[in-house]
C-alpha cells in the first residue's frame, strides 16, 4: 500500500514538473539561438528571484495577485465551468475597493480596510454571478460571456477613472490615492511584499478546506465530473454553477482589492497586466490543487520579478521572459489532457 | 478463387465477440443472398448492433469471419465496406442539418468540374440525384435543407446517397422506428423495388408485422445467438414473437413474504400522466404500486418505459396528470425533494447516470447521503465518516472491491450495480424505480441483484421494474403491465405465458 501511494506521488510530481522541464528546454534552445549560455541565464534568473531575502520578498510580492486569480479560476474549473472572466472581476473588484479606500471618510481608520475588501468581494461576486446565471438558466456559453465581460470590465474601469473617479490632482487615467489608513501593511520594507500575500495564503487554504471538507465542495467536484449523475443524485447543477461563479468572483474581487490596497494604492491604467490569465495558467499547472497552485504562483512570480531586473545584467530582452511564461502555459494546458487519457486515477 | 459460400453476398460465419465479461455475439451465422431482404429481429441488447458493427468492419470479431461475395474477408472499417458495396443507414441519420439534401447527397464524394479549381459540379450532382430518385420511385426536393425535410425523405436521401456510391448491399438499422405508417409503406415500396433490381437488404427491426410484410427470410437473435432462422414462407408472426422473447421454463412465482406481514397500501400512483405534446413519450399513463409489491413494466424498447422511469425520478417534466407518493402529491417536486421523500432510482444508464465513473468507490456509495449525518454535520463534511459509512453499506450487500479510494470504474459490472443498489436502498426508500437492473451484468451478478430486489420487496418496499429482459420481469414481478407507444396497454392476466406477453408488447400498440 505504501509503495502504491509513493508511486502515485512520484507520478504526480513528474506530471507537475514536466511542463517546467519542457519549457526550460525550449527556452534553452532559444537562448542558444541568440548566442547566450542558457545555464548562465537560468542561474542568473534563479539568483535574481530567490538569491536573497529581499529578492524572495519581491518574488512573493509578484506572486500575490496570482494566488487569488489562480484560486478563483480553479474553483470554477474544478466544477467544469470554464470561467475565463477572473480578470474582469479582479479589475472591477479592485476599483471598488480603491473607491471605498479614497471616497469613504478617512476618519474610519483601519475599518476602511475590511470595508474596502468587502466592496471588492461584493462587486467581483456580482460581476461573475451574471455569467453564472446566464449559464445555469439559459445555457449561455461561459467562455464567451466571461471573455466578453473582461472587455467590458476594462472599458468600464477605463471610463470611470477618466470620468467620475478621475483624480482632480492628475491629468488622466488615475483615481485619487487611498487614505493612508486603508493601506495594507508592508511585511518587509522596502520590498512591496504586503499583507495581501497572507490573505492570499488564507484564501488558498480555505479553498482547499472547502473542496475537501464541505458538502458544497464535494458536490462541486461531482458536477465537474458528471452532470447527469449529479442531477440524478439530487445535486442542483445550476445552483452549483452559480455558486462557484459567485465564489470565484468573491476571490477575484478580493484579489483586486488586495492588489489595490497593498501594492498600488490607486487604480490606474494597467492595474492588472493580465493577472487573471496568468492565474488561469497557474490553476492549470497546479491542477486546481492548493499546494500545486502555490508553487505555480511563486514560479510565475519569480519569472516576473527576475524578468524585470534581468535585462539590467544581460542582453536578454524582457520579451524572452514572456516567451518562457507562454511556453509553460502551453505545456501546462497540454498536461491537463494527459490524465484523462490515463485510466485508474480517482478524483473525488 | 473457390467460393466457400456460393450465392452469399454478405454473411456472418460463426462470429463471436465479447466485451469484457459480456458475450455480445456467440457463433452467429447469418447469410444474405442476392436480391433478398433478410430481417434480423431481437430485443434491444440482444446483440444486433454488435453484429452490424462487425459486418461494417467497425469491430473485428474475436472468432469467425465476415463473408463477402462468397468468401471470408477482413474489413478495415465502414470506408472499406462502402468501397466494396456495403452501405448502412443508421437509426440516427447522418445528415448535416443545415445543408440542402443535394449537398448532403454528394457530401464527401462531390462531382467536380474539370480544371484545377476543384469546383463542385452542382448540375451533374442534381442530375445524378434526380436519376437515382426516379429509379427507386421517389420524389425529393433537393434544395430543401435536410433538417426541414420530412423524416422519410431524409431517410430516402441516405439510401440514395449509398446507391450513388455504388452500394449493392444495404443494412438498415430499425428504419421504421421514426416513420409514420404511410411513410413506412412508401419505404417498403422503395425497398421492394431495390430488391427487384438485385440489391440485397439486411433489415433490422423488432416490429413483427413489418417483418412478415417485407422480408424473404428472418433470423432471430437472442442473448447474442441466432436462435431461429427461416424463410418467411415457412414461419409466422406468432412463431417469431415466441422466439424473440424465448422459452420461459423459469418459475414465475418468486418467494413471497408471509401473507399479512405487510399492509398493502398504495405507495406510488400515477393518474393520467402525459408528457409534452411535442414528445408524447407518455400518453395518459395511470398505474399504482403497493407496499411489498414489484410491478414489472414490459414493452419493446423505446415505447416510453425509459421516460416513465425518469418522470418518476423527477428528471423529466410532466405535462398533465398527477403523481402521488404515500398519498402526497409530488408532481411538482424536483428530483432532490423526491429523493428526500423516499424515492430511490436505479438508472438504466449505469455508466453515465447511475455512477460517476472517475470518482471513488466511497464517493459513489455515499453521494445523495452526503448532506446528512454521519457524513456531514452542518457545514462540515467528514471524509472519515464518509469512508466508514460507505464501507458499511458495501459490506451489507457484499460488494467486492479493492480500496474505497479506487475509482468505481475498477469494479465489474455486477459489483458496480450492487454498489448502486447499496446507495439507493440504504436510505430506506418507500419506492424504488429500477430500470434495466442487470444490463451488462454477468449471470452471478444477475442472481445477486434479483435477490436484492426480492429482499427489498419482502421488507415492504414498493418497486417498479423496467426491463427489456422479459425473463427478468416474469421472474421478479408480482404484477406485469405492458407498455406500447407511450401507453399502458394492459395488465397481464395471471398465468399468462411469455408468448402472450410478447404479443401484447408487439401488437398492443397497433390494436390499442
């Protein structure tokens, strides 16, 4: 029995590591092609992302939004709902939190923080409830509706920060800064690592507990595996679909709020450089598993933080980091198809 | 080359095929002569489709061979079968719904205009279509989108498409299932005309009157074997019906609980239930099932039994009528509420509805009870309590399994079904819907499942048993209702023979 367990563990480690290895190989070939030594570059990247406490902090800081967006994605993917709208909920939730953070009276003090987080969660929840309801009630394809809502979210936030929420002190495209009291505490100054990272870990942990230790999490997994069976067992498939979409919105909204209150302190253009989509890659890579997603988020965080500094020390263009990211994502998605070909693995 | 089977255009020579423990075909021999219509009849699951798949090359036999033009061949698939003149019309039409009938006719083998652009020559396509339709005596509006065309015209288009590709042997899989009576007549005229031209036709059906009206020869398949084969002139509809349902020497009376131990009150009743006018799956169905009683529902597959089971489970809407459980109206209740009120459901589709195959044995055993103690308390689900409860349920029914964390797909068909029973019986339902309980289950599993059902009944449970195995219905049921074309056509009188029941099943719909 023990050896079977070990076999399973080894198998999942291999399948988890495979996309990274393949991506590294391809990136290595690319580096060779432009006349660089891949090992030296990879070494430099590792050094830049994990080489000191400060660098680790900046890696974790870059990983923070991904913890939220990956969890928000996983909770839907696990139920067979292909929600690609986490980005939109991250943006709208983030703006809602920022709005509370600057528009509510500063006299509220630290109460501003939970208030702003709540605003982010509620707006995110509403944002994704809508496509969830469309799917459950009218069978509107969720990939299409959530993708379109991302564009709407970008346009809507873009309009608001240029109109009603435009900072009087600035030219364009930015809200006023939030009150000092609304700022999340920085964990390791001068690095930008903030308390949002801890909230992210908490959300990830709660997600893991929800999956395993609640009837709702149990039902959501069954809905993801077999809707007909779920229905025949008296599980409300539509209700589950809406529930995971709303939860996804809550988590994505919290993510936007944490990013706003902890990192940027205001909402401007480029609030999210595609955290929703990178989070999707992390969820795929981590197989919706909390630990897998933590590792994936840190990895992508490392790529992002190393990428910005690496071009200072080498001739490597920042684009190469993006290329590696893209490659890992492609192989991560490829990986998800593999276990379905293989029989014998039980999921719930 | 010497012809081992002179005069045979298509045939099966001792074909056998097994899927795991299920022997779908056993030593099937069947010969189709030139210019002959050969009817293959049998209940659903008797093995007809497996045979047809082998004749098309979609499956390779475990032993035996397919005969083509008098000699054994090995067909690689439908494409090769088509190239050698064997065409099949499936039950579900293979037409692209948005394309016109003419486009469908040439799809995949379009006539081209000369030149490098490979443009489709629609003029010659139409000419071909019109000529073929003329030849078999039908009129087709070639510009009609196929989805909008009447069903029989869609079917004719499929036949014409096969003829155009040079088919000389046609396999028709229950071609009349979707047709109205006058359309059936039209189809038969067409088939007779093709026969006169020398085409050979394998006609799959389970409607006796059609077989006697059309076929030259008939073969009956039952439980994977050819049990009867004769020239139509030498047999009768009654004899064929008898062979379809088989010889029933098994005792009909099942051991019953001591009289008086159960008060016979009505547990479930349906009053004049019909489904929507569009589907008409159920028409004006009334029935009742009492405590301590198994009511069997006999009928040829596809006559509404499946829908009836789903309607009772709460998975299918009712248009009119009333359903009561213990005298409470449950017509408007959804499936979850009905489960809570005491209805259990053994789905006919074990692999897709009865079980969640990729999930674990423990999960499959406890789903449905996962919100109640001991598995859950309030917001919390306790995986350990779940495993323990699952173990107890499985042990009670002697389900054999490896580990609770194995996927349920690792179990044999019989053990899978016993697991389903363990799950459905454990909450002590008052009423159990049992649909095709022994489909794909080996003989030992069948015996175990039958005794589970009897135990349930003997402890005062009420069950409705839907099965295509008449043997099973006769062995288990206290009363038998016969269903045809969505109606209950009658209750089988006490002591009726299988032949009589078979006749009610097959003729009932036409007389009623």
